[in-house]
């Protein structure tokens, strides 16, 4: 007999998915062009293309700012909803973080129930947003470099590099969780098609699944 089709529920709207994927693409372009700009002579195969790398980096940075302005203007509910998702950090979130940090054999209790974004995803969202603001501010200062006091443009340079170094492990961790862990891979469908299986939502985001079943959550 055929298996019954799993019930799917809406997790991310079209605007949220567009924001995620355009941001991810721009992030990769910024990271690669930025690394080429930081590498010194002899290390950089694109050294003679420095101006090209620089304009790719600046254009991608402008596109990133434009992306947020477009989403804020075209779909204000998207950013509001993300803010609502991350503004609460309650006892279940703290328990969830402890749960994932404790080795598997020592975990006595089941996974603490989570809302639409779990505690790790909340931290990822907040850190990514904060880093984006930091990159924009330090990048703008570096751009206006020659007109600024040397100490300020040097500080901007240092912080821009520090932010890059902090973002690399954050994004790498995000990719490992999204692509490699069988227990969380069900989320991939959500960020690609917008919908996930209801049983996945119940297992990983029990409090969100509850609101869905009561008809309170709509994307
Ligand atoms: C191939 C690249 C990527 C894949 C496969 C991927 C996958 C995913 C998935 C599956 C989710 C949804 C998680 C859920 O529904 O529970 C998500 C959300 C998210 N992604 Fe990505 N992502 C990628 C690149 C990036 C990049 C480059 C960034 C930022 C620099 C990023 C930042 C975020 C943020 C902030 C969220 C919301 C919070 C979270 O789920 O952690 N992603 N991504």
C-alpha cells in the first residue's frame, strides 16, 4: 500500500527565501573578493586585477544594502517577523542550547520545545545581522579612508578583517548543520521551497508546530 503523503506546512515566505539566497550569494562574492584584496603580493593570483576585485567587492556591498532596503520597502512584514522571531530568548532556549552542547550519551531529557527559530538559529540571525551592520559601517569608513584620520581608517580596517574572521566559522557551522546533519536536514526543504514536513516541525520546533495547528501562525 502507498505511504500517505507527509503533510507540509509553510515555514518561509517567498520574501524570506529571496532575502536568504540573495544574501548568501552576495556574502560569498564579498568573502572571495575581500580575501583577494587582503592577500599580499605573491599570494594573490588576481593582483593585476585588483581594481576589478575592488569594484566587484564594492558593487556587491552596495547590492547588499539595496537588498535590505528593497525588502524593508517591499515586504516590511518580513523584517518585522524576523525581529519577532529573535527578540525573545526564554528558558526553553537556554535549555535547548545546553541540550545541544551536552554529549549525546548524557542527555536525559528530550529536545526542549522551540518556536519557529530555535535558540541556535536566533543567535545565527542576530550575529549575522550585527555583522552586516558592522561590515557596512567599517566598509564605508574604509571607502572614505583618505579623507579620515589614519587611526580611524586603520581601526575600520582591523574591525572589517575581524568581522570576516568571525563570520567564516559561523557560516561554516551553519552549512554543516544545514547540509550534513540528518536530524536537521529536513530544514533545507523549507529554505528552498518554503514548506517543511509537519512531523519535522513537531520534532524540532514543537512550540511553532503547536501554533500552526491552532491556526495562529501564517507566513
Ligand atoms: C549553500 C548555502 C546555504 C545553505 C544550504 C543554507 C541553508 C539554510 C537553511 C536550511 C535554513 C533554514 C533553517 C530552518 O528552517 O530551520 C537557513 C536559514 C538561515 N541562513 Fe542559511 N544557508 C546557506 C547560506 C547562508 C549564508 C551565506 C548565510 C549568512 C552569511 C546564511 C544565513 C542564514 C540565516 C541568518 C538563517 C536564519 C536562521 C537560521 O536558520 O540559522 N545562510 N539557511
